[in-house]
C-alpha cells in the first residue's frame, strides 16, 4: 500500500493505482478525454496521450498525466495548480482549433465530451487558428457514420475495435496533422470486416463515430396515409431508456415507454420479448432435435447480428453450427405481417414494422436480403434507444409524468425468460429453461442459471438434462467469441450450447444505448435490474407464455415445423 497527498488530503491506496484513481477515491475530479475505463477494467491502450488529465507532482519538472502515472509513497499532488489548469485548457484549445464549430447542429450536442470539457475549462476563445484537416464523411453502411473532422484522436475506438472486439477495422492512420483513426486503405466501413456492433460509437467522445439515423423515416411512417405502424421494443431498451430522462441507471421504465410510444402515434405497441419467447421455442426445439438425432453440436445462439457478421467474415467454414433461427425482432416482423395481419385483416403491404433496439447491427440486419417472408420485409425501420428518446423529446412528451400503460396484444405478453435476453447469459438460461422441460416432459421450478450471468468474458457451466450432462458456455465481446470459435475449430471446446453476444455485457451494453461515458457501473445496474424483472414475474418460461401457445395452435403448427421454418429461420452466407 502507498500513502500520498492529493490537494492537501492524505490517502492510502494499493500500489499500482494511478493518481487519477486515487483522486477519485477522494472525490477529487480531474478532467479526462482519452481515458476510458472499460467494463473489465481495461483502459485505453495509449494512456495519457491527450494530456488533458495532467497534474502537478511536487519535485517533478513536467506535469504528469494522472491517468497513467502510478502513485508513489509520499507523493504530493496538486490537481488544480494554475499551471495544470492552463495546460489542460491549452490542450482543449488546440483540439478545438482543428475541430468544426457546429455544436448547435451536431449529433452529439449536449452529449459531447469535448464540448463538456471546453465548458468545464472555461474555453472562451481560440488562440490558435489555422488550417483544418478535411475528410469525406463515410456513410456507406446502414449502421455507422464516420466523420473524421470530429476525431480528437483519443483512440478509444481503436482500442475497442482491436483489443476488445479484436475486429481490427479501426486503426490510427497517417501522421501528424492528418492523423485519424480509419479502416485500412481508408475503405468505406461497408467494405470492411466491420460487424456494426457499434462499440466504437459507444466510446467515441465526440460525433466522429455516430449511428445512421432513421428518425425521419419513422415520422414519415407514422404520418403516412393508410399505414398501420407497429412498433416493437427490445428487452434491453426498457432498462436504459429512463437514463435519458434522468432516472437512476437500472430503473425499468416499460410502462412509461409504452405510453410514450402510443403518444408518438404508433398504431400497435408490441414487445420484442414476446418474440424472444418465440425464438426460445424454435431454438430449444432445434437443440433438442440436434441432441436426439445426432445433429451438429455445439449449437450457437444466432440472435446477435454482430457476432453473425464475425462468423460470416472470419469463419466461413463454420456456418452450419449456429442455430438457423432468425433473431427475435426479425421473427417478430415476419409474424406481424402474417399472423397479426390476418387477424386484423390488414394487407401486410400496409404494415410498417419499426424496431426499437439497443443495437446498431440490427439496422444492418434488417436490410439483409434474406430477412423477408413472401416478399415482405420482416422489419422496415430500426431505431436505437437513443433515437427513441430523441423522438419523445422532439414530440414534447413529458416522459416522467406519463402513467404506465401495457403493451397491446397478442404480441405483447412475454415471460421472464424473454426479459433476460437483454443480458449476457440470458438467452442460454431462457433456452435451458425450455429445453430441459421439452426433454423431460416435466414442469419444474424455472432454472436460474447463476453461473452464466454477469459479464465475465467466457462463462462455463453444466446441467443435467434427463441423464445428459449438458455443457454450456456463454461469451460476450467479439474478442472472446473469436477465441471460443477458434477453440471449437481446433476441437478443444466440448460444449452442447454456446451463447454469443457481441457487446460487453450483452445487449444492455449495445451500441445504440444511452452513452455511459466510461461509467461501467451503469452496465452492472442494467444487468441487475433485468434479472430482478425476471425474478418478479409469474410467467418465467417461454413455453408457458399463453400467447405463444396460441400462435402455434392457431397458425404455426409444431415448433421447428415446416411453417415455422419458412418464416422464422434463415441461413448464413460467407
Ligand atoms: Fe437484443 Fe434480441 S436480446 S438481440 O440482444 O435476441 O438488440 O435487447 O432485441 O432481436 O429479444 C438487441 C436486446 C434484442 C433480438 C431479443
Ligand atoms: Fe446488437 Fe446485442 Fe449483438 Fe450488441 S450484443 S451487436 S446490441 S444484438
């Protein structure tokens, strides 16, 4: 342990702690920019590069970057000396001299860390004026926009893409004045191996990486003559949307969200969680079928389009191992334009399905050519949790004072198993709850698979299902996914089922969720809230959802049967 003094106050911390972390323990705030602590406590790979967090250390000639300088016994630190404050301000002034000054029109207005820093440091004029670097905006993909004129070269996205996700699309290119983070050969994102997981967008402090917007399309749909506009909300949206309206992280706002969606003018307000239950019916049946008929194992969950992109790009010889299930929101679209359309006597061509997702990859997924049934796109428009919050604000809806409302039916009821899809491990836990009872034919207490919860990189467990020791693994983050896929390839991974989610923590940490600005405790609170929601529900198994039973009875026939196959399953292409 090491004892030091910061701003005249003594503190004892573990050896190896940085000055920044020690100051935090004393509630002393030091501004930062490139610094970013990830969910697994990793920090950015080039710490101290922006030099915004510099502090005065007695006896040292140069100011020290607090995020990368470890504490030392007897150290005397001053975080707010005139010299440190002036140095920080100079850094920000320099950055702003090569940054567009269009804050009012910027996507990240009021959510930009550079803007906040400039305000915090009292930047009022720019002493350095000169030529600005210019770049073309890359809006080649359905998911992510790159505007390198707004890049501050903090390299958070590079760490995320290369170290955590290990996709290697974004790296520092060029030198000096022109340095930016970009794909190799400056290729458009759509032509790279990007999975569109959106984690680069999650960590970008400015609007250099943002999502593709579909809000105008949604307004047009709502206002179009003769259209029935259906909205569905993903499991992870309800646990994060409240953050945009001042609620404590981990507050579930389902009722208010439904009320807001109705106020916005959607004709039917449904729940992707219902389709999560439907996915479990299909996926668990597929697993049981493979188990009992000597099919290919392990079966891999297929609801995350980010990981599916990784599979298709990097493991083209393994396309036969994931479940063939479409993701829940795509299944939802297919069911809406058939079963629901028939029930309501609406021409499917007059239905517009809008998905509200925590995810940027879903924007891409909905555009995949195979995501349709009988000539109708499953899902027409995908917006993120952040975009929904923007729409609610645009419409002047006072979210906090809304009375709770319920989803519409028949596609609005879900089990706790559907809810936990939002967190890493949840899909597998939900699948096991149903698969176990499909195999044994006996109903029991809902399985709580504690070992696969939480956001450790790779989690393993096993469970006895009717005499078979079913071995499972759960992984989140694409770097971990790559490892497990390599292990399967090498014959080193003996599992029956593997759940893979691209985003750290699963969809609760998706690229379309409210920004957390490096506070990974927010992710933990979202996860806790999701499991509490499940624990408090009466209905906790997908196969017990009465509306799911009805859907099979009235329309689909057998789970994993012919009709279900045509509508709800897909294939993967290299
Ligand atoms: Fe997800 Fe899913 S859980 S993929 O993470 O299977 O996006 O929330 O909607 O489709 O249900 C995302 C979340 C979501 C799908 C479901
Ligand atoms: Fe999207 Fe969820 Fe996959 Fe992230 S983990 S890419 S949010 S589906």
